[in-house]
């Protein structure tokens, strides 16, 4: 399952639409933005769970972060606290602001949407993605132990699988990580 399917399964469509509306984007542009950045977000999450400590940290964040609020109450992903939380999530996913900026720049080239708007959207979308992980794992209770012993439960296919096979943002993210 890719991140967009995971969001849909969790009911995150309204939250994603709220991000688009907040940024003044129409539905088609919002969809294009999500399709452009979702592979990078997923790849960042996949990189986090490649070892037991990363999988454990993600499990802990899912269990304790109350991220489902970003799905249940879309406005919470858009307020100052939600954006602050989203920026922390991006820090864990990407490791640096420079990687996040590169993801936004690549998505801007791909979509024609201003990179500044994409940079504003990324923390909101990161929070919503964590909300989807929370919802799809029963608030982390279905995740089990470590990555090596199958501890990602229903998310294992998404997070340990090969992503969505899309070439582009994921490759830029991997390249950018080499420089930072």
C-alpha cells in the first residue's frame, strides 16, 4: 500500500483537502501536490524503520503522539501546534531542513506549484501521514515488537515494502541525504 492509499484508508481525504484550501489550492492542485510529495514522505518513513531502533521510535511516536487528531479534526493539522508537530515529524523523517527544501523544490518543478506553498504544506501533510499511520495501526497497538520480528503489524507492507515504485522525489531525497 502506498501513502496515498494509507491516507484514504484512514479517512485522511478531508484533512488533505483542508491543507489545499488553507493554501488556496484547488482540488486538482492539492491532489498533484500530494502525489508529488507522498513518495518522499514514505521513503523517509521507510528509512526510519530499517532498523529496530527506528522502528521502535516510530512505534512510540504512533502510540503516544495523538496524531489521529489530524485525521479526526482536519483543522488541528493547520493550527500552530499542528504545524510545530509536523515540523518535528519532518525532522525525524528527512533529518534536515535542507532535505525538506529539496523535496519542496522538486515537487514545485514537478507540479508547477510554488515551492514556498509546498514548504508550508509539508509539515501539515507529515502530521496527517502520522495520523493515518496511527489510525491504520489501532493507535500503535497492532504494531507488535521490532522491525525484524514483524513488529510493524499492518504497516509492514507499506513501510518495509518498496514504496510506490515512482521514480523522482524518492531518488532526489536519497541523493540529498548523501549531501547533508
